[in-house]
């Protein structure tokens, strides 16, 4: 059984000095620890972390709050009508010392992680116009390098020329258990079976949608973390990053 922690592993290096700032793209299935690894790398390298999945969740939340999703159906024409006016950004949260997702100026970081939003993300994420808008925003955020971004199409669509790409996977059972414990830790009333069903649905939607499906970039480093601790995963990923940057970090 794997051991998984969202705590950052011990700092493995000191200042990396004045070196080139690259783009790191992390793709993979739901609840594979993409954001955990992305945050660890960004913190260690002093890079900017961008959670692309949070952006799709924010669009889903907007649609839910504005009556654009009813009975598991999306009012696509009206979503496209208001899409240009939906503003999504990231802001440092002093209370949590983490980046928070802002929807039209409102902190929705906690709300977008709840199960009802998770269940509705797949209604908005396949919409080509939504993807085009968010991909453009993501590319603007990543201009100049020094960025770690995770999602489903970062290494294939958003940053196809990223210097380092990771594709993350783990068994469905391990992913469901991690997600279940995370939600229970937040006080959510949810069963393991519900979480498993949500993951399976999202996997199917992510890999079969017409617009930018989840696929492994041919030049991505594959990490199956079913039986890795977060520290072991970080150490493995950092090794690839260090080779790409061309420096050796020192303790």
C-alpha cells in the first residue's frame, strides 16, 4: 500500500543561482498528485505555480451559480454568451500561504474542490470555446518561463515546447482512496464508492472528449506513483528538472 502525504518533503537543495527559467508541464489523471508535485517543484525552484484544473472548476462553479447547469445538463448557448465576461485569476492567500483561485474577484479556492463542482467539471471542460479561452489565459500566464503548470493538456496543447513534461498516473483504487481521505479531511459527507464513480467518469470524459483529450506527450516522463511517497516522487521529478536546467543543486 502506498504512503501519500501532501506535506512537502525536506528541501533538497539550496539556491540554484542565475540559471535559465524553464517551463514544466505536468499532465495526468484525476487525483494523481499533479498539484502536489507542481507546488513542490514551484516552491523549490521559486517558480510560479498555475493550477489549470482550478480554472475549469471555476467555470463550472460560475455555471452552477448562474443557473447554467440543471439536471446534469449545460446551457451551452448562454455559457458561451457570458464566457468573455468570466474573469479567473490566481492570488496569493496570506492566510494559507498558498495561491488561491479567484472567480470575478472572489476567492473560490475551497468551494471549487467540493464534490458537486467535481461532478460538473466534465460538462464545461469539453466545450471548445471554454478550452480556447483558458488555454489562451494559461499561455499568457506562462510567458517567459519560470512556470510549473498542471492539468490534462499542458504538455500537448498549452505548452507543447515545454522543456520538461511529466505524465502522472496511479491505480484507480489508490487515487480514489487519496481523494476520499482528502474530502473527508475537509468535512465532506461522501462515500468511497461515490469518489470512485466520479474518478471513473472523469477519466472517461478526459480521455474521450473531442477537444484536447488527455493523452501522454511522446516526450513526457511517466511517473506511476501508486507506490511512491510524495517525497520519492519529488526527488524523481527534480532529477529530470535539474538535468534540463543544467545545474546541480546543493544542500
